[in-house]
C-alpha cells in the first residue's frame, strides 16, 4: 500500500515538472519589451528594467541581425533618456556629489557604446552578401547631437587625472569625427595620447600620437615625439626607437632629449663612427652647442682614442664650464692613459727613461684629479661614477688623507 502511494506521488511530480519548465521557458514577446521601453522613455523614469530585459533578449536564437540592431538602438535611446533625466538634475542644481556627475557622463558613454554595437550588427551582410543599413542615419544623428557632452565627460575625468575613465570618452569622441578637420580633433588626440601613456598602453599611445603631433603647436610637438621614443624603447623595438630618435634630432634640434639619447644609443651599440658622422653633420650647422662637442668626446672615448676624447671634452667645457659629463670623459681618459703608461713601464722596468715615464704618469693622474673631483662635487650621490677613479688617483699620487677617506667610503658600500 505504501509503495502504491509513493508511485502516485512520483507520477504527480513528474506530471508537474514539464508544466513548470514550460512556465519558466515562457518569454515576453518582443513587442511587449519595446512597449515597456517606450513607456519608460515617455515618463522619463525606470529605464533600467526595460533596458536589461532587451539586452537579455539578445540571447534568443530566433533573432535576426536587424532585430538585434533594433535592440541596441532602443537601449541607446533608453540611455539617452536617462541622460536627459541627469541633465535635468544638473539644470536644477540637484547634483550634490561627484558621483552624480559621473552618472551624468556615464549615460552618454553608454548610449554611444550601444550605438556602436547597433552599427556593427547593422552592417553585417545578409544571406545574399548585401549590406542594408537600416539604423545608420538615426545612429549618426544621435552621435553628432551629443559629441560635446562626450568631450565634457572626458575633460571632467582628465582634470582629476583619472586617465582610465577619461580615455574612453576621448576615443569615442575621435570615432565620431568625420575627418581631421574637426576643430577639436588634434586637441583630443593629444589628450588620448597622454591618457594612453599614463595607462602604460604604449601601442595606443603610438596610434594617437600621430594625429596629435600633426595638429600640435611647436612647443608640444617635441613632447609628443618624446612619448613615441619612450614607447618604442619600452616595447624593445630597436629599429623604431632609433628611427624616432633620428626624427626628433632633425625636426626638433633644440630639444636635446633626442640627440643625447641617440648618441647614448650609438655608444651602447659601439656605433662610434656613425655617432661621429651624425655629430659632425650637426656641428656644420651649429658649432655653439656644447652637447655636440661632448658627443664627440664620448664617441672617441668609446674608440679608446683618449687624446681626441680630452680635446673634445675641452671644447665642450669651453662652451659650458658646468658640463659634468665632459669632465667625467676627460677624467676617465686621463686615467686610462695613465693606466696604459703604467702597464708599459711594468713590462720594461730597465728602461732608461723610467723616471720620465713615472713623471708622465703622475702628470696624467694630476690632470685627472680635478676632473673627477668636479664630478663628485656636482653628483655626490653618484658614487659608482667617481669613487673608483678617485681611489686610483689618490693611491698613485700618495695622498694619504684623501685615499683613506675614499677607501673607507668604498668599504662602506661593499
């Protein structure tokens, strides 16, 4: 008897489950969803529920691409309607917190995002391979209507240095520009470059920097070019890095960043002759730039032509008596000449001019001393640069107190 009741209960449950499943599977008709959306827009309230319902309906397998485009277009209208509500609050000065302003701008960006999706689906070819744009005109009209609000939203976040939130507004604005004749195209490209670089999106930085440089003023152009150089350096794109440095050197000769880094690149890659050729070409135009003479001293230092290194260091210092790097090159060149002479004399101690050689070595270290002491004075924290050379100089010149002090300093840093 008990088994009979159990069987009856199971049969009852099994008969209920399909009905329940059918009830859950029942979905509102699309015309109902559009009606709800229309009502929300009419009363300027409650836009989120009909928007969510329409977006959920995108998963229905029976929908065509045109029907999906209609859904995106309608959700864009709902976002526009929400923005109108937020604008009304702003007009009535009812916005009390920064979040209220964020909500105002968010509805605009949301509208553009839905319009972009609408355009994308609307442009999908039909079964015959034809493209029939149904919403393009309406979408474009809405985009052009609110462009200034996109710009306002981007600047709102940019002033707060909130680059992550500012960038989508800037990029969306640029996407609405029909061509580069737009009055704000260059300015917004510049802002998009700044945002992208600060977000460490270097590929994006390179993309936006091209039009930004084209429309920038003369003071801003080299700054943007520097961004390009730094991006390629971070991306480890060696050829592009050198190329952009070359562009910077020729187009912005007064912006020393490019030349200094190009010369350093030549030095690090042992391209000394190329560095000398580049420097000579610039010296033929302007012989009064100390950095050009320093570059020659550095290239000759790399070539181990220490006499020329010293000569061109002096030419640099004559133009700029405070040029620390030139003093460094000169000091190192004298130290290296002294070391070479020490090695030669060690191999031929029986030489008749041994004393003269000793005197020459001493003179070389005496000339190196003020150079390296100048570097120490100007760059006291950069011990790795001057401590070892001064150790050698003080040791050879038998300067007890100075040697003890530098020896103690080196031991402290071991």
